[in-house]
C-alpha cells in the first residue's frame, strides 16, 4: 500500500463566527487546520457544543467559513456560488445525519434516487442503482416503505445508501449511531467499515470512545480548536502542496 | 424527468393538507367563477341586444330624430319642436327612387274577431296592422297576389294579406282567395293611461266591422319553436295597413306617425344605408336647415347596436376589473398557504439542499404546487360554470316567466340563449387564474429556494 494519497479535505485557518457585527457575536471555530487524505477513516470527538457539527457543515459545503480557506480535492470552495456548492454536495459528498433526515412520505427507493435525480441520471439507471445500494445495506425488501414505516436502524441504513447514491469521494456522518441502540449502532458501524474498505474517505463524529477507536485516526476538538490528533498514517501526494491532485 | 417527481410531490403535499388545499382552492374558484360569470353575462347581453334590435323590426331600419342630436350636446334644448307632416314624409319617400321602402311598422293595435265569406266559411283571426315594408322585413313569401303597396299603406286602404292556411279554409285554395271580399266583425283593445299619473287604466274596447279585399296570400312558415303541426283550422295572422285600423276604430294616428319628430325608415338595402341616410339628412336640412338651433339624428340600427354593445363591453370590462379583485384575494390566500407550506417544509428543503438540490430545483417544486392548485381550481371553476349554466339553461322558461314584461318574455323565449360560458370566457378566466397562481406563488417559492442549507436543516 502506497503511503502517498491525495488530500480530499484541506482546511486552513478556518474560523466560524455567528451573529457577526452584533453585540453577541460568537466565534465557534478558532482557526482550524485539518487535512484528510483519500481513503482515511477519521473520527472527530469532543464535548457537546465544542463545534463538531459546525466544522462538519463547513467540510460538507453546507456552510461557508467566516475566514480561512477550504480546499476540497484541491479546489478552494470557500467562496463558491450556491449553485457550484450544490453541485459538490450532490456529486462529491454524502451526508449521514444523527436523525436520519429521510424525506417524509417518500419511499426508501425514492429517497435513494433523489441525489441521482438532481444529478440528471435517467430513471432506469436511478432505480437500478438505488436497488443495488439498498441491497448492500440490507434493505432490499423494504425499498417501497415510507420512512414512517421503518425503524431507526433501518432509516439510517437507507440514509447511508442515499449518501452513496452518486458514489461520492467523501462521506460525512454526524453521530450516525447517536439515535440507535448499541446493537443497531453496530450494524451501521459495520457498514461504514465496509465502505471504508472499498476505498471511501469517511469522517465520523461520535460521542462513543469505543466507536472512535475503531477508526484510523481521532481528532479531538475542544472549544473550537483541535486539541489532539492521532495523526495521519499517510503522506501527502504532493508534499505540502495544497494544490496536489 | 423532474416533472413527474414535481407532480408527485405537489400532489402529496396537496393531499396531506386537504383542508388547507380546499380552502385555498375555494378562494381561487370564487375569483375565477366571478370573472367567468361576468364575461359570460357580458356575452349574453350583447347577444340579446343584437337579436332584440334585429328581431324587433326584422332588419336594419334608420332612426330619424328631428330636433335632437343623441350624440351631441345634451344641454342643447331647442325652444320649439321640428315636426314633419305625414305628407312631407311620404312625399320624401316617394322621391328616394326606392332607396327607402316605407316607414317602419310598429303598430301595436290589432283587431281580433271573425272573418267570414258566408255562413259556412268563417275563420277566427287576429288582424295585425303593418306598413308596406313588412313584406320585406318579415321576409315573407307570397304565393298568390301581392302585398299592399306604400300608398295603400299610407291611406289605410281596406286590403289584407292572409296565409295559405286561412285561404284554404275560407276559399278552398290560395288562387281562389285573391280579389275576394270578406266581411269581418271584431274588436280593438286600446290601452289607456291616466293622463296625469300615466298609470295603466282598463283598455277601451272598440267594436269594429267592415269589408276587406284579399290582395295576396303568403306561405305560412312555422317558427319552429312551438311544436305545432300545420292544421287546416289553425289560427294564422292576417295583415292590413295600420292606418286602416286607425281609421275604422277612429283612433288618433299611431305614435310612430303621430309626433313625426321620430320616424323609423326602412331602407331597401339593409347592409348599406349610407345613401338612404344622406337623403334623410338632406330632407331634414331642407326644411329646418336655416334654423341655427336645429339638431337631428340619423342613425341606423347597426350603429345603435354598436353604441349599445360598446356600452355593454365597457361595463363588462369594469366588472372584470372588480371581479379580478376577488381573484386577487384568491391569490393572496394562495400566497399565504404557500408561505405556510414552505415554512412547514423548511427541514425538507434543508435535506434536499444537502443532497444537492439547487435553488431553482426548490423554486420549481413550489411553483409547481401553486400552479397545480390553480389548475385544479380552474378546472373545477369552469366545470361549475358549465354545470350551473346548464341548470339555468334547462330552466330558462321558468326563469323567463319571472320577467314582468310579456313582450320581453316572448322575445327571450324565442331567442336562442346560451348561458354556458363561452370559450372566450373560459380562456380569459383561466389565463387570469394561472397568472395569479404563478405571480403569487413566486414569492413563497423564492423564499424556500433562498434558504441557507444549514439553517434549514437546523429548523425544528
Ligand atoms: N447557526 C448558529 N447560530 C448561533 N450559534 C450556533 C449556530 N450553530 C451552532 N451554534 C453554536 O455553536 C456551538 C457549537 O455547536 P455545534 O453544533 O457545532 O456543537 P457540537 O460540537 O456538534 O455539539 P454536539 O456534540 O452536542 O452535537 C454551540 O454553542 C452552538 O450554540
Ligand atoms: Mg453536533
């Protein structure tokens, strides 16, 4: 295995403030530098309110940093337009949320199809791929069920299948097992391991030290700053060059 | 590709909030229906006005009003009247080389009674007073003999024209009728009015009798309305000069002749009356032209009609504007509903954005929903319009019987009235409603489209 991998996520001096210009202005991220390489499985831990989700939203292009640069796959996306960001979210990033966030009154199959629909894929291709993905997460028999007819664990598996729909480079999971019991959480975690083995880059936020230990690398956050990083086992493909592809 | 998905989602959303959807639709349906109704009513009124004017006189007559210019200064009040005598008018008509056939016949006085040849052959009839132009304006076809001419009409000669049915009953055949003399006995009912209050009094009934000569026989044509079967003893109209009835009943001359301030001329060519109108103008100016105060009106019925339909269409437009306001209210209701919908689905918008939906995707989804609400409302509104139109149309006889004027009742029953909305009305109202749907749907849709993904996702 080569130790030279390209950098998927490269955060440089990321600062996030809320209520900017108001008396209650709040700085949540205090200049973070994080690099994640292709194929890494990273856990982000930290106490509640430390800024993990805020960080994750920036990594996922759902939110823009107040200051700093964010290179995603070598491209600075911190200043991109809404339209370009939605494109990146659609094709390059897959989200898994703590509370599943399936679209209500819409079958499991349709939920998985939605990102492909936004990507402009044809109906047949969509359906086939969605069925395939549901099969992988063990939800093949439930494809025509609506979210309100599924258990939490089942919903989360559908959500993971949906995150995989457009075969994104990066999967972001914000406490994906937080709403599940240990046993169901285990099933979900196993799916992430499977995805990691197939080469996906995964960033996982978790409150469980056990689950964090299963990953390759643990980044600990406190009060908006990285306080510890077990470190990457790979080297940058292009040394310190941020533009490395 | 997204179309079907948008449709599915819009449908889901409408079904999910059934009550809200229905209330919103009611708002739009009311607005749409009022526009539809107003446009339809305008159409019906112009239609009736047209038919009424044409039917009432059977053609395009020319009004001559001496002393008043109806399009002129309404404050102009001449000191004196500018009448024409009967002789002047007939001499004028004689001088037009046939451009003008006669004055119009609108005598309201009839004789009802019996005609008899001998004791065996009699016939119950109504004798109707008309002028010589009636032959043309009523489009009647004579099978034998002729209609009375202008002079016979003018001097009230005792001549009549009867139907082929009456001819057969009285004489055996149409050919045998011409030139025969008939006795008649009957009565004339003359409406009376209190000279001070103008309240109607009891009719004065005048007994009349005399001899008349049959000049011609016309072919009776069923009007096709009443399901009548041509029978030998049926009662058909007999025509005589109005002036004849005036003479035998010793009446004042009928109103159209009486004042001679207003005369209705029947032109030979109803399609182009310009020559006839010019002649009438010259005729008027010849007598009173030297008087600076003299004003007059010469207008044919088509011109009168366009004045009326013009007024109707102005009123219609005014009402459309008013009913468009109710559509506006419907639009505001729709906007409110969509704002609630968008807010309710904030979380869903956040999820979709996280999955890569663009602003335009979200906007299209909500616009689609408001357009769907409007389209369904339009369909329901148009359907209701047709449904109620059909109900009204099938009960038209009963509705018309409520009209307090028998003459108008008769006229309405005989004019083919359609109450169902015209294509024109449907197109106008549907376009209005769809425009309202899109305009008022745009603001909520944009509001949804512009939501920041993180904030939308955090929405509880
Ligand atoms: N949109 C916002 N406006 C104002 N404050 C915010 C906003 N988003 C996050 N915060 C604040 O930023 C801080 C960090 O929040 P964040 O959700 O990132 O914490 P977290 O580390 O994910 O916590 P948890 O483990 O409980 O999920 C919190 O104090 C929160 O109140
Ligand atoms: Mg969090």
